[in-house]
């Protein structure tokens, strides 16, 4: 099966050509325009998608790897995400499907992340999915390839959003995740004691907004120099990681009490690029004899290859629907 897929849920314009389980071509353009605003501006994002998606698609087809009429299906992210950005990608892809008389398959962005580790790993079930992105922090349970259940999520800020907001408060550029990780390498992770909301509750729910508020107070009480930035970055990264680990530990205990023994965990989304978080999670789960899976590096952030893979995995289960409307909020149903 040959699939052409697009991903435009936020500020990455991405297209992918995938045949069965092989990435034939994958192009992702990260919009730089948002850096000067310290965060994603929805209107600018949709305009940039509109300009770039045509350019990179023409670039792909100009290579003559395949002819457009050889494609079996066209797939696009149709939610959740920024509605303007979603409209650009889904309308563009739907138009291609109509013009070549091929099926259009709407794909859930979160489902793309969730299934991404199955591209390069043989999943052992039950599989726990820790989804860490700029817009979502969620925990899912997959008991098999066709059943998924949302166990918990952030009740306010997502983890990626917490990284970006913290970076902005201490004067680091957007996107903040990589910047904080870089500064943290030279900082004292025990310098600042930060709050850990919901840490005592035995569930998979998270809260990160209170940490941002506390850091805002710290910036007003301290001189924001190089040492402060490094120490706060390290303390924040350690605090966030320990929240994840402690909440997962409590959640796993709860699952065990219901006779659900997790065999593996998939860590997905852009924040899974953080090496510090990965190392701590791996150490934690190795002690529990639970395998840890990651997607391919190019499938960690927002990307079209995970959308193409999701289409291939679930093609027979999806209804071909040219009237499908992009939605800013969507639930995952496999």
C-alpha cells in the first residue's frame, strides 16, 4: 500500500510518502517565524502551512519517485490541533485525493503518536503509552492492537507547554524544551525545590501550571543571570521527570491491583527527545522488567510519517469520508 500523508496540526509542515513499512520520502519544515513571538501564533502558522505545503509537495513529486496516480490513499491529520492549520493540510490533501480519484483518510494526530512505536518495535501487550507533547500529556493503555483506553492526562498545561513557558520566564528562546535541556547540563538540579502537584494521588493525572507560577515568583526574587538560568533549568527538568516517574509508579500499582500487568511502555511525542527524561525513565522501568519503546527520531515530533503509518495500520477500519471536517479537539478511538 502506497500512502501520501500530511501533518499540519501546529507549526510543522510535514509530508510523507510511505509504502507498506518503508518511508519512501519524508519532508518536514519547521516554521521559524514563531521564535520572535515566543510561541506559536495560530494565524501565522496557517499562513506558513498554506505557503510551504505546496512547495514541499512539488519538491517531492519532482523527484519522480512515484507518479501521483500510483498512490493508493491520501491521509491527513484532521485533529486535534490548531483549526486553521488543520484546515490547510486536510483541504490540500483532500483536493489531491479528489483530483486523482483516490480515497481520503482522516487521521487523529494523537493516534499517530500512539501507534508510532509499532513502526520500529514489536510491541508487547499490555502496553502503556506516555504521550508527551507541547499540547498534550496523556497516559493510555493498549491491551492489544485494537483496544485503547485513556487512563489520565494533564488537567491544565501540557508538559511541552510547561517547558516553553518556563524557558520564556527565564529569557530562553522558543522552542524552550531543547534550550532548557542544554542549560540544565551545567546546572545544579538540587538548587531549587519546586512544587509537585497531584503527586500523592494514585492516578495518571498531571498538573504543571502551578510549577510555572512558582518559577515566575522565583524570577522576581532572584537575579536572572547565567548561573540562575542553568540551576533553574536543571531543577525544573529534574522536578518534571520525578513527577512523571512517581505518577507512573502509583498508576502502575493501581493497575496491578486490578490484575493488569504492564509488559511495555511507549514514550512518544516531541518531549521524548529529552535525553535526561529518557535515561531516568529507562532506569525506572528496567527495575520493573518493563520494556521501553521509542519511535524513530523522525517520528517523535509532529510529523507526517506517523500519520502515514497510522493510515496503513488502520486503513480497513477507517471509513472513506470526503466530508470529514477537521476538529480542534478529538478523542482517540481505535
